[in-house]
């Protein structure tokens, strides 16, 4: 029972300090098999791993979770600490560098060549902006699940040296285009040679936006796609077609100022897409695109849309979040499974509204008025001076009250 309490502390240094509570607690931490080091000095971690490796019974399967602070000293010893962890030979490894500050991100980061973990079935490595490479020789003979986050230019090598790999999660951070393209190309070749490997997550964060890069990502067939660029899309005034990721159940794009349209929508299969989140983006012809996603459950679009009626007819949608809808003439939403509705509308007093959502539970909306002699905004209510003309609302009475108060 006491060992269960120590295990749920998820911190080995805290477990050690419980020895002051009672004699029964002293030394029990040495029997733990789930070892978590959080914010501990690297030298102490290496010493502890050495002690556990020599005192533990042969065949003991350890799970190792190390979270290093982001100080420069910790960054310099990250590679040697991973080698110490490999000698410890855990069954599961989680290795994380804590989030870096803006100043720390400017520091140079050494490369890490991951050693072989012969007994590991799962590895989760998040090393921020470190350059990560696979071992020069050897393999991961037992590895079934791999999650890598950082400057992972050598990720294809991890796929080829892990014969039992089944699940891969990849988060690219801090790479330039000239590094990103060959890394993705080699990863695609490695995945095609290993048809039993599932790319469950492809998360790309890059400073400079690129249309060609966005077109390359679908070729890797990820189940979940996240694409983030920090630059405004001023150089692409024309709308883009949605990324053609046939295997994706979730697509999330952070790209300020870009417009997506129905271009090529009907020529590609989006039948498995369940979640679409566009941050800073907008969708042209939203009603037409929604019809292309027969399983869509979550739709979030926070970019500004203007000069259009909002019409959404979806039998599967459960959560709908729309950003600022400027010069909106009318709203027509029919979603029998909808449970959450959040939207911001800017229009004149003639705007009409129809919402049919029998199962809705949560509604949050903001109305802003335009036109001669009218101004202002309200949240969750309408004033008598500026009412919304509601043609029809069918569904939960609580929704009716929130929309018509």
C-alpha cells in the first residue's frame, strides 16, 4: 500500500523525503519500478540510476521519466544523461526538457545522438530545439511506440532501426525549409517501406510559411495533422485548397491571414475527418466544405469572415466555434447533434437567425452592430434598441433563452 502511495507521487526525490515520516517508509523508495525525476540535478539522476541498476533484481522492468530544467548546464549534459538512462535499460522512457524562455531559445543547442535502448518498448523524447539523430549502429529491438519532438531531422533513421515499431508521433521544431523538406522526404520513404507503422501525429512548427511544404505533409498519411507558421500570409492573397490528408481524423492549422476554399474538395476523400481547427484562417464557401466532411464532429474557425450568410447543415457536428463574422446577413444552422455553439457576429439590425439544435447544452455568442446610427455590442443578450430578428429557434429551451433574452 505504501509503495502505491510513493508511486503516485510521480517524483523520486519526494518519495525519498517521505522517509522522515516513519521507519516503515525509510528505504521503500528503492523498491519503486516507476522512477520520475523532475527538476533534479543531472549528477544526482545519474548516481540514482547507477544505484538502481546494480541493486535491482535481474529482469526488473523499470519505467523512467526524466524532466530536466532548461538551465544551460542541463542542456550540456542531456546527451550523457540519455546514455546513463540507456545503461539503466528501462522498459519505458520519457525524457523532457522543460519549456524554454525567449532568451534561452537563442542559446546554441548541441546535437543528441540517441543511444540504443535494448529493452524499451516505448520512448517519448521532447528535447525542444536539440538536433536529434538515431544511433550510428545498432537498433531498438523491442521498440513499439516512439514520440519525438525537436529538430528531428534524423527521424527516418529511427523508423528503419526499430523493427517492431507500430506507432510514431513526430513534432518538428526549429527547422528551416532547407532542413524540413529532406527530413520529410526521407521520413516518407521510411514509412512506405514499413507499411505496419502508423504515423499517429505529424506536428510541424516553422517560421516561414510554405505552400509546397503544406502540400508535402499529406503524402505522409498522418492520422492527426498540426501545421503552425508564425508569419502572416500576406504573400498568398488567393484562397488555398484544403490539405488533402485522406487518413487524417484531425487537422489543425495555425496560419494567420490564409483563406481556404473548396478547391479540389470534391475530388478527394475527407470521409474520416472528425475535427478541423483553423486558427487565424478563414474558410471560403464554408457551407459547401462542411458537406464534404460526413463525420465532422468539431469545427473551429477563428479567422474573420465577411459579406456572407452563414449556413451550416451537418448531421454529425457536436461543437461549432466561429470567429468574427463581419457584415453577416443571416445565420442558418441545422445540427441535430450540436452540443456547444460559440460565435461572434457583426451585422446590421436586419440580420435573421435560424438555429436548430435539439441537444445543445452550451451557447456563447457576441453580437456587434453596424450601420447608420447603431453601434455597440452585447454578450448573451439583446437590448430592445438593437434586437436580433429570430425567424425560428428549435431545440433546447435553455438555448432559446440565451439567444433571445
